[in-house]
């Protein structure tokens, strides 16, 4: 038995009785079913000769599976040469058989809809669209060259005839977008593109939403930032305190919304409606220079000596220079 079909010695995972693989691409073979001592991938069952019944869902007779496995043991895959090939080309008179995971390597087309028909490399359906890639055309997904002609591995959108991609690249897309969001990556055509891809053997899961929305992969991005990121937070209740108004009102960066500050922690007046963090402002300070008001700072410091110290600190941090460009002098008044 070949290495790619043999189960790892230290692996306890049971192999599919039809494709003989313990590990297979779930986008191609589907999930694994185990019942009454039998183990098989969902789509290995659907494509296997004599098992699939139109309209059934996992309602396959156990005895039918056993008989199919026994018959498949007598057939050899024309791709890998191993026995257990349960899928035969649907073309009348063609006896080429293969394993489902070997289909792509052998240039076969397996249609994941309707009667779940399978075709060998000689009798597979071809794209009827009259198009050829221009010189140096690359795949829209991986950006590698697609070659100089339409082929099994180089496919084109039937709607716009400009979007070229590899079979393996476009197969990954519906795994994430699902049936109702799958479309041409270039022209966004849905119906013609989807029907063409189904006919050409691309499996499109019947999932309504996007995969990253279902598994909550980006759930944290929907959470609003809720803490003060000032270098020194002055709030007695801590950085998580966020009042609706007043000195402990939390303002988020107007550019990225990924950082926040209390008004008092960044010496912002109540009339200040927006604030920008250091990263977005490009300052390397904790203050928003364009909104800096030195008269307001004086009221916070409590005495002229503290204000002089603070102005000296600001000069070192180059705040004064930016404030002057905004028309504010060190006394808190406009230069005009």
C-alpha cells in the first residue's frame, strides 16, 4: 500500500473504508461517518457506485455499503494503482475507476450536486466559454501564472471572461463564502459563475453565511475599546472607568478607535469633541497637540510654577511646535 494511503502507525484515527484514507481534505471528501463498525466520508458514499439514492441524506443501508466496499476491493484506481476504487466514470462504456481523493490528481471531475456524477479525464466536461489568457496572465487568487490556455487546472469566469484562476485556488473560496456568497472574484457575477463551477466539479457548501462569521473568528473586532491608554491614568477608579460626560468621559481615537483616553488624563476640555492617539498623530506623546489649550492646563496644574514645568516638558516633546502651527500660543490664545 502506498505511503499516502497508509495510516500512520501511531494514529488511532480510523480510515475510510471506501477511499482507504484516515486523513483527507474535508473540502473534497466531507466529514467522516462512523456507525456499526463502518467508517466512510460523506462524499465517498455519495459518489460510490450503487450507494447513493437521490434525495437521501446519510440514509444509506449498511448492507449496501458493505457490498460496495467488497466490489471496490476488486477494482484498482487508475490514478494511484491501489485497490478499493469505488467511483467509476459515468460515461457509458468507460470502466475507469478511482478514489475520490485521487480525482484531482487524475484530472477527473466530480459534480457535487444532483446525482453526484463523476467523470474521468477523457470524458469530463470542459468549459465552453471561448477565451484564452493573455500573455503573463496570473491567477487572481494566488497571483501565479495560469499558463497560455484554458485547461483542467486553469479556469475562467464564463461571465466576464477576464478572471482566470487555478482550480485548487477557486475551490478554497466557497469553503469560506458558502453557497449564497460565492461569486466571481473579478466581476462579482453569481448565477452563471456558480453554475459553471458546479458543473466543473467545484464543491460549494450549502452554507448561508461566511465561515469567519459562523466561527466567530473576528468577534473581537466588533467590541468597542473601553479603557484609558494614557501613559498615566489619573482616574481614581482606574483605566476601565468610562463616564458619559465629565473629566472621566472616555474618548476614542477619531482615526483608529483602537485607543482611548479620559478627558482629564490628556487634559482635554469638555468642548473637545475628538481626540487622536499617538500612533495616528505620529507624535509619540500622550496629548493631542491641535486641541492643546495652555490656559486650560493652568487651571489643572493649580499654580504658575507647575505650569512653567509643564510647558518645559511640552517643549521637550515638541508639542509647542505643533500648537503654534495650529494658531495657539503658550498663553492659550490664538496668534491672531
